């Protein structure tokens, strides 16, 4: 197979027909595609709906349905799909989302133009916001690993496993599987993936429709707050262990973004105990690691995660001006960083 599309299924009976039909509609006669659907013990009628949609299908896409013996979560389902896949390239699609009719062909044509690159990244349309994500690229663009990592750190490229084409060999050879039991698993997975990339192609094209499913695991509720804080802390801790040295300032500010989300969740839901202590440890590690690298300005800025400075975030005026302050720190710290490396 050329491309393996991996779709975990759990409690998506409202969305699954649209998702599967978008795979069936792919306009790519010269591309061998398999679609691996993983039934993660969904308790609703999702798989019955899948079987019904596929019952009369006679197209070119090969559909395979696998079933877990017990519910294991999105990460484990994706890992099952990776191991069962036979395509040279992988594409992940969440079962409450769907792809454009030309999604695979657009990504594949970019691969044919640049067959040596390790990643092909397009963009998506947010159904909730009724607008596409703007990655700042107006044409198909070849970028090196450093620029790609900087784009990730500056949110021009999202930390999401979807709307991209990834060599299966890259994932298998580097044991790049998703961490089971973790919320926001794409954050760490993309961080590890992008560390391996030497060159990539970035497309301005929308190939994916992202549905903001209110039952999605990414929508935090009070019951998920502790797990949410734990997952953010774990992701931040792992990213701090292996920072991107070539874009260090941007990397540390990127980690700060997720740390702040964890701090806000802890505050809003009054999370205490071991999880809270772990978050405090990660916060201290961010400041310490930054100062140990000689980034005094950046390290001092990170003190904003401590009281009494953190209490400023309850002020609407400060919230509205925070990103201006962060942008100033980013540019100033990168300027000082460039001088330091030029002098050394």
C-alpha cells in the first residue's frame, strides 16, 4: 500500500458516517490506500454504522476493521493501527472529523514532488470557528528541520497528528508510538516527531475538517481536570528533557504555553495533592533549565508562573496584553541569543 489511513472509533455514531464517506470519496485512482478502523470497544452503534456504510462499497480503498478486547483509549488505538498498517505513508483521521475529497492526492502529489522529505503538512478547517487555520504559507514550500520546528513553536504548524503524511518507516524505526493513557497525546508525539525531521513540505491547502465534538476527550470537564493537569505536566516534563537546541527560546516559551494551561486548570478546578506537586516540579524545572542555559531574561519572565505575578492573570487587562509581552520577550531573547552564538 502507498497510504494507510488510521481511524480509531469510540462513541462517534453522530459523526462516523461522514468520516468514512470522506475516505470512500478520495479521488486518487493511482494511489493504493488502505483504511484501518479500530473499534476501541465503542459502546454505541458506531461500528454497526460503519459496517452499514461499507456494505455496498466497491471502490478502490481497502477497508480493514480491527477490534480491541477492551477500551484502551485513542493512543492505544492509533498504535494498533500503526502496527497493522502496510502503507509506506501514514495518515491519521479522528472519527468525528472528515477529510476533503482530494486530501490524499494533494499530500501524495507533494510527496512525489519532494520524495526525500520526512513529513508533508497541510492545514485544516475548523467547523466550530467556520474558518481555516492559516499557517502563513501561500504556496507549497520546502522547509528544513529548524524552520519547521520554529513554525511549530510559533503555532504556524499545529501539534496534531492529523492533516499530514508521515513515513511509516520513520515511526517504526524510532519507536514513535503514542503514549497510552495520556490526554493531549499529540503534543508530545509531535514534539518527538519534529525532532527527527531534517526537511518537510508545508502546504497552504485545507485537507481536513476539524469538528469540535463536545464529547471529545480534548474538552476538559471537572471530572477530567486531574487527568488534564497530570497530562500537561507529563508533556511539559518530557519536552524539557529534550529541548530543541536550534530554536531554544521558542521551545521554552512553547512549553510555557502548556504549563500555563495546566496552572489555569489547577486553579479553576482546585486540583490538589500529588498531581499539583508534580506540576510545581515541572514549573521549577522550566525556570531552572532556562537559567542554567544562561537565558536570564527568559528565566525571569517565567517567574510569571509563580505568585504573586500569576495572580495578574485574573486581571482582564493583563490577559489581553500578555501575548504582546510574550512576543516582546521572544524577540528580545532571540536577539540576545543570536548575539551570544555569534560571539561564540
